[in-house]
């Protein structure tokens, strides 16, 4: 065999060279990582080229969330590179996060040399064993000649079907060894072939059922966004054709514009009254790329009791998992929607009068104004802060990430998303500390965009160290902290369920975020009065540096509306009804017996 | 304080299970690669599914395919979830619920066989009786001294259960069972 390159791209090279070559061949421009003993050969190769830029984070968890933010905002795979042992174990949280939210994430980890595997060597851990349940698939590569194909397969598995995280674990001796590199081929393994095209007969039945609906609703999720921007276009077309009302899960925000006239707002535990009531009272439900998660359904045996249900999903295990549906359609959202739109055009003439009574009912629910809150001239209400942030950024191409908690729900409720891939949040796993590194990843992918992490004071301290990485790479991310000195969502649940005994949910020693920003070499802003807020937000936008914005908000505000546990969609707790007494008694004995 | 009166409360909604459990046998065709069995077993333990019996062996050497046979227990809804979750694993080619298929063919159950080695030690009447019963069960003597027999018995799991129970008072020393091997009746393959 010759060492020179030939037509097929087969070449002899070291394992470490193969890693970099495979990244290039799979279209990777940025990776997020942290060096260590077991990946030094790969770092040495990265040093000697310029096609793939490496972003040095401060903790491997940050690398993972940054790669997730990168992936969600671009639709491409995010890539992280970590060393063996602690590098790999620190990657576990983002891997599980990506698994639950179906984010394509490729994690390359170093491993101790093959001869030392199993000997409890320095920085050894069973990476494959540890990451098996939190990845879509993982590989330990013991033979350098298999490395290139495994890497290509890893990208294929991560990005196709229901996307997800994968790990390729590469022992250090394999990185040094020489072998034959083969470029990506169109021959994926036979055991893995996601079904993309929906069953036409099922789609025909679904369209007929939709055409007969008097009280329909579209319930969409992250699957629409994962399917690509074309799926969002088709969704908008379907809404226009059918005039159906549409709601979305936390993960699906942006696939249909918040300014659209058919938009009901988010549904679920902290969704709007109109969205949840419409879900409960509908006669035909079309679930598109969502999974009937427990935050969405409320009490399962009272979930939308009078509806026929259609469910489109690319993952067969999501169909009929939590809720039995009448017409399951297995396939890619974009492809199924394309068929649906075409079939609807060909067969159905929309009579908008049929839906008129339904829309009148929805408008009555809308007039309940379930996201209302009491304004205050002295203290910044957290909802007001999000509203002002939205008003001052909506004309720009803005990307929003969040941490997890009350601020996340307020952001979902009060920030209007017009496009897909603009909203990055940890939905399934609920990972506090996701938002700051995710914002870094988004900013690296979109250097000129405005990227804001709507954060809470508790969450943001979990991955604060990545401010240092943001400063290093001139990534002007804006960390907008709704600082109420509490773990607000924990406190809210303690008020609801534990007699207002606020066990460990108050942060008695809060750092000075402005000084902290200065210490990082970033810009710090503090705002305490509603009257100063607009100017302060404008300053945050204008500064060409990473910003920590300490927005002091009402300490004891709670997140409403809310479906208390054990209750159904039509038993929401609305903000104007949520007196202290109602809050304390919202969950009955049956609701409390749950885990 | 009474835990019922002072419950912990929750962010989760849980519906009580009303369907009844059934025992099904699944055949899983997988790529024979390192860790594939760990993936399957991890899926069962991670998602709280039951395993009554599990056997695995390479069945097509050229194609590097192994066949895993799992006897499991669950409601029809859970059993369907198990099938779909298994199908999601990247090295899994096919999953057949043999019980469902056999029912659709009008049969009660798929063809299921198990092999067991049963060691019995003793003397006198017990020894004669053990040998006589083994013949009745069509068990083979695979090893013997004047003090013991190792019987090799093949059949349905229930037959083996019965044989072991009968040997218990006759000097049963140890038992090793292979777990269930199964396939559907009729000319069709998996």
C-alpha cells in the first residue's frame, strides 16, 4: 500500500491524524474541549492545522453544553474532546442532557493505552460502561484501522434518525499507531436504518380525521426543530391551510412564530390557560415531534379525554409510550408534513366557519390573560424584565439560552420566538448550568449574533467558570441574571408542598456579580429599579464584551400559571387566584402521594 | 408521624397500572460485537423491565450475528415498549415477540426448549429410583460414578422444573440450566 493520497482518499496516517481528518471530512469547523494526558496526540495534531478551531473551555461539562448550544443553533453536530477518567466523567451530564433533548453531540474521549485497560491505571475509567446508558451509541476503538470508519459512523448515528449523543473512546496507543484512513462512505451499518418516510395510508387517515375536526389542536415539539428548518416552514404552511390553533412544548418554541395569529403559547405545567384548556377540550389532537412528557400531560388518566390523537415521531418507542394514540405515524417530521400538506391541498377545502365556535371558545380562554402579573414601580418583576428584554432585542437576530428554574419558565412564557434554532434550553434533563456554556457555543457558531443567557442566580454559579472562555475567544455573550437570591423553583415547590419550610433554597452568601465580571475581564451591570432597566439592557447590548447583568428582581415572585401535581389540564392554578392559602392547599393528598 | 398523612409530595404524575402482566419470549438478532449484551441487559435494568431468562450465542458466524432470547414479563403495553426500546439500539437488527407471533398463527406458544445438567448423588433405593425417573423423563446419563449421576435433560422449562423437584429428595447436588432457546413453529424464519 502506498502512503500517498489517491482517488479514494485512503491514506496511511496515525490515529490522532485520523481524528482531525475525520472531523474535517464530516464538516466540523469548531470543537470544544479540554486537554489531558490521554488526548495529547490529538491536541498535537490540532495544533498543526487551521481548519478545525478548538475552543478551550474551563470544565468538560462546559464543553458539552457549549457543543449542545452549537448544535441546536446550527442543526449540525456539536463536537467535544475530553481526556480519560475525570474528563470523561465530567462529560456525562451534557451527554445525558443531549440524550433527553435529542441533540446531535459527538464526544471524543481519550483512554489509557489498551495494554493498561482494566488495570486501574492513572486517569482510567470505564468510559464505555459509564456512558452506555447516556448515549445513543458508543465505541471503544482498539484497532487503528477501524478508527476512521467508527468516527464516520459516529457522526452518522448522532445526526440521523432521532439525533443524540455518541462517544468514541480512543486509547492513547491507538492515537499513536499508524493505520489506513478511509473517508466517509454511503454504506451505514445494516442494523441502523431510521425510517424517514411516513406510511401513506396512515397519513391519509390522519388528514381525513383532521378535516373532520371541529375542535382541533396542533401540539408540536422539539422534533420539528430537529427535522430541519424546512419542517418549520411546512408546519407554518399546515397551520395556514388548516387554520388550526397551535401550541408547543418548551423544546419546540420558535418552529411556529409567537406573533402568529394561531399561536396559543406554550402548553404544560407552566403553559398558558388557553393552550392547556384547548388540549383538554379538543376533539382531534395532532402531536408533531413531541413525546407526551409528564410536564406536558398532567394527570394521565384525565389527559385530553375526548380527543382522537395523531402522533408523528421518528422514534418508534415514543409512539404509544405514555399516551395511546389512534393514528401513529412513524417518520421524519419534515417528510410527513410535506405529504400531509400536499394531501390536504389535494383533498380538503378548508371551511373556516366550521372552526369558528372553537376559536370563539379559545378567545374566551385567551381573554383570561393567564400570564398576567402585578406590575410594580419599585421592584423589578421578573416577568417585566423578560418583557423588556424581548422588546429591546426583538428587531435583532437574537439567540436565547437559559438555565433551569423559574427564570427558564418566565423566558419561555414572555419572550417571543419567531424562528427555529433561536431557543436553547435544557428541557428533559433540566440541567442547571446549561445556559452559560450553551451561549458560548451559540456565539462561536454565530459570531455576529446577539446571544443572551437568561439565567438564575443559582444556576449561573454552576458553570460560571466558562466566562473565562468567553473572554478568551471574544465571545460577547450576555448573561442576564434574574437575581432573586433564591433557588426560586425549589422555593416555589417548598411553598406548595412542604409548608413553606425553605430548606436550603436561600443563598445567604451571594457573590457580587459585577465584581465577578470585572475579575473575569468581562463587563458587569447591576440594575435594581424598573425605571433604570431599559437603559441598562441597552448598555448590555451595546457593550462589545461578555456581560454579567445582575438584574435584582422581586425576591418572592412565583411562576404561574401552573398545573399542580395530580391535576388535569383544566385544573390550572392561575396567577390572580394564587393566594398564599390557595398555593398552600393546591395539591391534595392524592397528588402528594406521588414519588 | 403517619407517612400517609404527611406525604412528601411530588413534581411527577403517576397513573396506576391496570393491565395484567403476561410472560412473553423475545428473539433479538444483534451484531456480535463487544458490549452488545451489556446494552441489552442495561436497557432492561435501566428501564425497570423484568428478565425471567436470557440466553445468547453467535448463530451466524459469517455475518457476525448473535441471537438473544429473552423471557420477560409485563403488561402488553410494557412488552411493546420493550420491543421498541430494543429496536432503538444501534447493533440490533430485529426484535420478534415470539409469543405475539405464535398467537397470530393460532398457536398457544412458540417452540421453547431448555437444557439442564442435574447432579444427583446417593446410594441404594434412591439411586435406583433416580435412574428410573430419569428414564421416564428421557434424561440422559452424561456422567456417573458409583456415587452419583449427572443427568442431561432437554425440554420445556416446566418439564425441567418438574424433574428437578422430583430429584430433590433423591440426593440432588446441583443444577445448571441454559435458559430458554426459542423460535416460532412453521416454515418462516425470523
